[in-house]
């Protein structure tokens, strides 16, 4: 079995993050293979649904990945409160000869962060600026593993499981074709319960606030884990719209250097040299972005995992250290500055006492009213009449169209390929229909729907 080749042909990418192509991720051997079922973000229920419904397929695929990697251990990592999912995985694991371990975590945020997950499950620390393979481990979430299970059966990625929740009439988990519009997904969830709302892609803490002026760009991709509807004047939207000059003025006037952000940072607690309060100090004192990128403490912003704890949970002055970290990271990349992470220390001795309960994080983020809403029931999706599939929905270069306008395609047919020698992912038609557009996106309409 050539797992990387199967993943390449099926267009498998990481489902929950940057969409890193699986054919590259699975190319190196690893001692440990961890299946991430912790579902980091509050409100998301997608991986929980997948584990409860497809436990046997996940276990079979995980054992295949373990064998391919030459891994000594295979560990499913779930939160202890996921009782139904735990029983499903245990029951499925009993049907296989290979050893499948379970590691149960407390309900803390961000338990699903792969570096936190690796330390909790195996006691291994990823070097600052590194990835789990440098600590001998490979981590895949449940959604990605389900795509691998499909790839092992010769099925390409054409659909995505995602959570639709918040201010909708019928929250739930849906399986929808790639390229379906957010508007149609919201309609599947019974529609919005309020008139003035905003949408987040992903979870409420690390998710991306969508531009209300560009609804045509809001479609489901391979990395869409959830769509959350919030009131239009929600705290998360207001926070996201604070301009740079105001963030700088507030940092100069109000940052008291209490260091609570650094004491709560999950990267710092694992020994990383990142100290958000020092990034704030540098941001407040620097006279320009160019000067800021020359300050060592500010450059350590490159180690930020963007979990949002520092500003949503920790900061008593309601400042924006996470957004400032993101700005610094972007500036360093834009200037082509090579970042060499300083060495890290060991995990903080008081780390177990500084972990943040997920429910409390949801409360600080202003989404507690939706936290206990059940959204793990799958809802059938009617046939989709039109999809607009982006060619850039993975790490690397955009895929290149291999179909033309006016061409008929079938679901699962290759419609965009990887540029020669480049990092990328193949893209397949998510519905049967007629290609209406083949530029930066491929628009397909079911015949009779035009």
C-alpha cells in the first residue's frame, strides 16, 4: 500500500487547519501516531459526530497509517466527557488485532492543539517553532482520518462534514459538497433566527470573521470545520474590527505588563520562549513595524499558535496581544526575515494548574449560550444545484484547472491538478453538472439548475 500516493490521488489535506497536503505529511516515518479527537474549539461537534458514527472505519484507517509509518504506538486522544465516542472507539478497536490505545483528556482549551495533545498523551515536547514529527510523532484529526479511510477505498475528497451552530434554528452536523455557499448551509440549519448577524468560519476563538461585503467568497472548502452565526454586534466582531492605530495607542496607555497573558499561554507553558507581554511592550515602544521586527522578544511572536487565550481570557485590560502577534508574524514573513527560534525550556511546573476549562473559555468569548446546545446530530442534505470550488484551499500553490467551461463532469472527477513539482492538492468535482467557470474557482451547476 502506497499511502502517500493514495492520499495524493484523493486530494486529502488536513481538515481543520492550514490544509497541509497529506501526501507530504505521511511521507516520513514516526514512532507515534496520534488521532486527535479532542475537538479544540468550543461549539464545534464535527469530529465528535465522525468518531461516534464511523469508529470502525477510523480504527481501520488508523492501523493502516500506523503500519505505513512504522509507528510503535497508535493513540486515539479524546476528552473524557465524550462518553459516546469513547465507547464507539473501544467497541471498534476490539474488532482489530492491532493495539489501539485511548488517552482521555480533561475538558480544557486548547486540548486539541497538536503540541498540547502530544505532551498530554505521550509527554513529548515539540521544539520551539517545530512540528510534532520533530518529536517523533504524527497527529491527524478525526476528519482527516476519515478522508484517509475514503482514499484507501479509492474515493476522492468531494464533501465536508461541518458544524453549523449559533443563531440558527436547527444546529447540527452536515455533510455538504465542497463549494456549497454558506447561505445554503445556514438554510440547511433552519435559517438564521436573527436579522443582523455575522458569520465565523471555524470555531469562535480561532475562527475567521467573514467579510459581510463578499458573500460570494464564502463557500465550504476542505478545511471548513464549522460555520457559526453570531449577533452582528457580538464582542468577537467588535474585537476584530479595532484598527491598528487604536491597538497601538491602547497598548501604550493600558498595558500594565502584568504578564498574565504569558502565564496563560499554552506555548509558554510548554517551555516556548514566547512571552506575549513582551511582544506588547515592544509593540508599544517601537516607532515603526520595521523597528518592531528587529526586537528579539517581538520576533518570538512567530511561535504563537493564535489560540486567543492571551486576549480573550487572560488580559484584564481587554487588549489584543493575539492580534498583535499575528500582525508581527505577517510583517516578518512579508519582509522575508529568517526566524531562528531560541531554545526553549521544559514545561512549567505549575502548568497543570493554569489550564483553562473549555466552558470558561466559551464564557469569556461570549458564546456560552450556545455551548450546551446539542449539535452532533447529522442532518440529510438535499441535492445541491450549484457549487463554486476555490482552487486555493490548502497549503502550497493553487491547483490548476484541468476542465473548461461548458464541459460536463461527474462527482469525483478530477477538475484541478497540482502544478508540476509544487506543494498542493488535487481537486475533484463535488456534484454532477456543467462547468460554468474555470478560473480562480470552478463553478459547476447541476443541469437544469442554470
